[in-house]
């Protein structure tokens, strides 16, 4: 009988390239030879199903993560995440924001981190309802209950709402010349930072109310909400070596005469929509997320998604009946796309979504999560909705990257 521990190293290295992270570590524990191969190879090119990054444990010492494929929780002792709101996730790195509005970029599995500069300069009205409280917020000497008193809810709201989204163009683990981009403030203003910069640079020439941003073919693309009157616009800009702020270019989108674009949304079940940008099969797509508020305006749930394929050469789009068997993991993270038949427990032609922005509510928290079946047009839960009870920040998808 063959001895599995004596398999050639090249075969073992090939096997490790096919494993998700949890199986990669199990592989390394089989025997001494397999452990050596895993340690020397120490990376996996396989697609990774993201985990759901949740809140802290009751003692505030660990951060809770959920592996959806194994229906299993992990508790990471990551001091750099304590007391922080997670406002972005790209390539296994998390953007964090503390109550002093200090930014950090953290890989919780390796312990690597970057100190990001303070927020870009504010202008009058940029913080909306929080503007009058900012001086007291930043001058508070500590974060305990006694210091904040009745202002604690305001402070938590500012921490939660200050950054809508944060993304990276490249993985800092593999490239040192990466760029971080945020949408921040009441108007979701875009700004970027690169290693070596002393401050964030605000991108000019963009409208208010941007909802999402993505890096695609060397450019950053951003979009407003919603598609109004069958007409919308995508904005794009490029971050180069020019020290001046980049100027954005507007791409008008017109409804084409082909494709199933005449979809019908029952207004009874929709109060507003959010737009997201994703990349499927090397093509840019726009995803509309339709949301309904409850009668008390303190509770909202997603009712439907519609996916549009964008044609940037013709400046139009058409609606997709399916997404070629892919699964999209969508929320405050950079979208993660899993190809068909990669994981037998991963639903195909589906959108796994989280609550994008937590509601400031002690009653509901951030509970809007589920799996949307693009073909069947239905939503099923993947996690108990009441798990996010009393949460002041939304959960976020996180792709584990220990390499």
C-alpha cells in the first residue's frame, strides 16, 4: 500500500493550490512532509469563500467570524480590531475606524497593518447631523461610558456613518504600490491614499450621493443611486503619479434596444434602491438592490436584486436573466465573485448579501442578510437575522488571506 506521506512535492504543491484556507491548514497537519510542503509553498491560488466578519465577543477581546460553508464560527484574538468599525474589505484586508476617526488597514490573519492618515479636511455641511458634535467628539480624552455620557449614541453613529465604503486596487501583500479609496462624509465624497502620502487626496468633478466604487482595468468606477427614468451615469477616474487630484469622467448610460431591460418592479414592495458595481467574466456589471422600509421607518429589508451587464463601448446596459452560474458576495466589501462549480455548497446564480449600512436602532440592528436566487427571484436566509440584534455596525464579507 502506498505511503501518502511520500508523495512527490510537486504533486503536493499542486494539491495545496486547490484548497480553501481551512483545508489548507488541515493539509499541513497530516504529517511532517505535508507540513513542510505547505510551509514552503505557503499560499493558495484557489478561490476562497469569504467569511462573514461579525461583532466582538461580550468581553471585547475577540472578533467573531462565520464560515458559511462549514456553518462554523471562528474567534480571532486581533487587538487591532478592538473597538473598531469595519468600513471596508479587500483582498483579506480590513479597513477599520475607531471613535477618534483614526483609519487603519489590517490583515487580521497575519497581523500586518498600515496607519492611514487622518480623514480629509471637512467643509461646512460635510458631516450632516453630526457636524455640531465633532469638536466634543474629537476632544474626548477617552472612550468610556462616563466620558461620553448621553453623547455615546452620537459618537457611535459618527463612527459608523463616516465612511460608506473603502476599497483597494491591489493586494498590499503582493504589491507595495497599492491605492486605497474611500467614500466618506454626508455626500460620500471619494478620496484616495497611497503608501508614502501624508494625506488623503479628494477626487474632484463628481456629484453627491455616490453609492459604490470598484477598480476595473486600471481605473476606478463609481456610481450614483438609483437608475432614474431608465438613465444613469457611471463615473471613472485614474490615480497616477500626478500630485494633483484626478478629474473624473462621466459615462452616460442609455437603455439599449436589446436585452431584457423592461423588468417590472412592484412599487408596493420597494421604497428605494442601491446600486453596486461588480465584475463578472471580466465585464463590469451594475447590481440594483431594492429595499422596503417598515411602517415605522426603523426597519428595512431587501426585496429583490436586478443585475445589468454594462457595455462601456456603446454606453448602455441590458438586464441579465442569470449570472452564468457565479455567486456574488455583496455588501460593504469589495465584491467577491465565485465561479460555478467551485464549492458544492455554494449556490450558483446567487447573491449573498449583508446589511450594507446598519440602522441606528436598538430594536433591529443590522439584520438585512440573505441569499438572492437570481433565476428563481427569491430570498432565503443564511444566518439568523436576530443575531445582529443591538449591533451598531453592519457585518461585512472578508476573504481570509494568511499569505
